[in-house]
């Protein structure tokens, strides 16, 4: 009697564990790699969380840079060109900041329009005497 009950339990457990599993081995889409960990997708927007954080950061910003005191010290050409700029102070040069095309610089939000082998082209939007929008181009040459 004991052997029959053990056999019935084994059959029941095997049916419950393997009975309703229908794996289609012909397509590789239904099979997942057993060695990869399943990651849960995080809900929420990271940018929204970062904007709420008002702590200090080591990242240098371009909001404090003045256009008349900038000096281009290096240029990286390639797929997305970048330039290294420094602000000239009374004591000397400040820390280097890397800029790329399309970035806004300074309190007036001057746009970096182009980075060329000879320098950087900045475009500033101003309103003239006649209340019309006008664009001023400033070329910062590469200095040694």
C-alpha cells in the first residue's frame, strides 16, 4: 500500500510540474538563456528625478562662461566634433570645458554653431534697435 501511494504521489508531482508545459523548441524566440538574469524595467523618468535633486555636482557647466573671455585650446574632429575651451581670468586660465555643436554657452545662451579645424563659430541672437531679431556670429580662433 505504501509503495502504491508513493508511486501515485510521484506521478501526481510529475504531472503537475511537466503536464502543462508546452515548449516549442522549433523557434528560438520562446527559449531564454538560463544564465542571463531577468531585469525588471524601472518605472518613471530618470530625468525628472534628477531635476528634483538640487545637490552639488562636479560637472562643469557652461552657464557661467563669458563669451569675450573664452579661449579655444583644443579641437577634436570626427563624427561629432568637440572643442576644449577655457575662460581667461586675471590669474590665468580656468578649468577646461568640453563643448560640442548645438550647446548653449553663457548667461545669454549663445549657441555653438560649428566646430572647424581653425576655431569655433558661435551664434548669438539679439534684438536690434528696431525690435527685430538679429544673429551675430563670433569666431573664436584656435589658440596655442
